[in-house]
């Protein structure tokens, strides 16, 4: 086992400490994204609980909330569904500065600002706890929503778009590249012409055009980004297949009467899995950048779904004000995630000893 190819590749990969750190960071993102609502302070769907009075509050601020009503008709969902979709709140609350209980009533002053004092109002006394405290560790956005919760849920959008886009790009790119490289001639010329046409189009403009055709939405963005990132894979696979189709084991496969599809799938593609994995890692980073750019332009995940690009769009005007962190934090998350994937891609390239490929890494 110590001499297996996978073991040797892992040993080479571990030599790059930055790449290992990038892999750990990506693993941490996957864990946080998977747990989702189970670890977010705001566990309501899309972490969309708004308290407009708490707009743009600094990180670390704590506030006391008064529960003014409860809705016992809200269905409590199971653990798995809560992790994926969140749990709708069964109460309504308001931020307060002080309260007192008297004669089955709660008299409270609603929070309206740090320098203002609201009049005391009476509210019904509800069953159970009447008040609770919440700390906004990364502050609140312009709508008074918990920024930390939305950042965590934004991981799901970026990673899922990256994953689905890579799967789509591999399916199309490997298929067309293998066909062009194996058959050559007019087939290669036709596929290469199509690849060059797509290659000549700016990725962002191509994705926007596809988004116009498919419509705005989360699922549409999977297809749009995937259809714009397959050319790198196709060019790589085409060159690799052209180099391998003349080797002895492929000639032996033909001599034994194996079908073309079996020769490609069982004998050629496994031998170029390394370069494909490298370009797929690089495409993952490109897909994340495309998704965030689309969300910033309004073509990606639609509100109230939290998206890092959408969060920058909502808050980029605060960069020159005293709340720059509202745009800087999601921007930093994008930068670190893309950097981590690029580090992994570069280290994989070195581990697989991929040289002179058509992949731009």
C-alpha cells in the first residue's frame, strides 16, 4: 500500500503546507455549510429575521428582546429538515431597553436607537419565557439581520454552485474532448471550432446571456456557470486523448475488439484522471467567482437567500463609511475560498506532475 500511486500523490501533496492549509479550510467550509442552520444564531429560513431598529450594529453588540406573541400552530420539523431548511420561529419579538411586569402585562421600552428613549408600552404576558438576549458576533446588516448567520448560509450557495458547475463542465468537457481527441479528422475540427467559439466569449457575458435565457434563480445559476466552464476541460481532455490513443494498451484494446466507448472510458480516461482533477479544482474557484459576480449583478441567488455576492451588493456603499465590514467580510470569505481552491489545484498539479497541459492554473 505504501507504494500505491495514490499514496505517493498524497505524500507529494503534503509537502505544500499552504495547500494542506487550503484543504483544511475547504473542509471546514464544507462542515459549516453542511451543519447550516444547526449552528447559526438565527435559525429561521434564510436567516431572514429582520429588526430594522438594529440596522448596521457593530460586531459584538448584545440586545435584549421581548417576546410579544407566540404562534403554537408553527410546525416543529425534524433534525434533518431543520439542518437543511431552518425552523420557522413560533414567536414575534422586539428589541427593548427595559421592561417590567405588572398585572399580567409587560411594560417595556422598545429600542429605537442608542441615543433615543421610547415611551413605555404595555404588551401581553405570554406563556413561558418573556425575554431573551442575543449577541450579534459579526454585527447586523442594513435590515437588522444577523450577519454571521447569513455568512454561514452563504457557504452553501458558493460551494453548491461550484460543485454542480464542475460536475456539468466535466460531463460536457470530458465527453466532447474525448470524442474530438479519439476520432480526430472532421469530428475534431467541428468540436474544436465550437470550443474556440465558446472560448472567445467572455465568461461573465456568456453566463449573463444564459441566465437571461433560463431566468433568474438559484438552480438556473448551476447550469449557466457549468455551461461556461467546460471548455478548459474539453481542451485538456482532447490533447491528452490524442497523446494516448496511439499507445500500446489502446492498440491492444482495439485488437481485442473492445468497443470505442469501453476503450475511452475504461482505458484512456483513468490514465488522465490526474490532469482532469487539477483543472476541475481550478474551475471550482472560477465557478465561485462567477456566481458571486452574478449575484452582485442580480442574476444569481435571489433575495432573501443569502449569497456572498448579494451581501456585497447590498452593502458596498458602506465601504467608505464606518461600516465597511458589511462588504469586507463576505468579500474576504470569497477571497479566502477561491485562494484555497487555487492552492489545492496548484499542489495537485505538482503532485500529479502535470506539465505542458492546456489547463490554465
